[in-house]
């Protein structure tokens, strides 16, 4: 039988679980980054944009995003997914799909009809995951400029 997945808003107590999942995914441990990210979530991000997933009574995944109004010449408000991650031991069990479902349905409940994200060209795994989740390539162009160090 498939184990239940419980989705809820992130809380301060989730800090070490989030650091651990990222560490086990990327090999990089960023305690200070996650502290700041959670402060941002508490202070200015709508609560529904920062979610964790629990299985077996432990945090096994997260999604962090935000809502953006009249940005980049876009009309109205859109939601952005900034980062999503699932504990490697809990992948392919529908955890990310549940997180995505809650995020998109909450966006919809708040009158938001479009969800944006950015995916690196060098990350075919994420490209496939977002395609499976119903995302298609958008019409915006991504621009960048390298700024030389002055120091
Ligand atoms: C991509 C990721 C979020 C998927 O999580 P998951 O819980 O295993 O995904 P799900 O089980 O909910 O799968 C949802 C759908 O995406 C597809 N999918 C999941 N992982 C995939 C992969 N690696 N490649 C292709 N498709 C994938 C599944 O097949 C599924 O589609 P289906 O329902 O048609 O079968 C997870 O592999 C991950 O965290 N990767 C690392 C992401 C990262 O680097 N984050 C930043 C730092 S933590």
C-alpha cells in the first residue's frame, strides 16, 4: 500500500531537514541560506508558497516560491517556483507531484492563473519533471550579462 504524503506550510522546526535534503541532493550544506530563506517566507511571502511534504512522520521534500505582481511587463500576478527538492530516498513516490499540486491549487485559489519557473539547460531531469507536471516552455526570453569584478 502507498504511504500517505502530508503537505503543510513550512515551519522554523524544518530548518535542519531542509539543509539535510539539499546536502544529500547537491553535496552542499547551506544553513545560513536556509535560515534567511525561511525568514523571507515568514516576513513577505504568502504562506502557501513555502511548503514541505512529510512521509513516515519526517520532512522528505519542499517547494519554495513566491507571488509576483506586475513584474517583467507581465499583466496581473503570477506565481514563481524557485526551488523544489525531494529526499533522494523518497523519490519516485509522488512527493514532488503532491507539493506541486498544492502549490498550483493554492495559486489558483488566490486568483493566479500562471505559474513560472526557470530550469537550467544542463538539467534534463528537471526539464522532464516540469514537463510531466504540465509545464510548457514559455514566451519570455532569459537574458543575462556578466559583470566584471572591480575589486
Ligand atoms: C525532480 C524531483 C523534484 C522529483 O521528485 P519526485 O518526488 O521523485 O517526483 P514524483 O515522484 O512526484 O514524480 C512526478 C512526475 O515527474 C516524473 N519524474 C520524477 N523524477 C524524474 C526524473 N528524474 N526524470 C524524469 N521524470 C521524472 C515522474 O515520472 C512523475 O511523472 P508520472 O506521474 O507521469 O510518473 C527530485 O528528483 C529532486 O528533488 N531532484 C533534485 C532537484 C534539485 O536539484 N533541487 C534543488 C536542490 S535540493
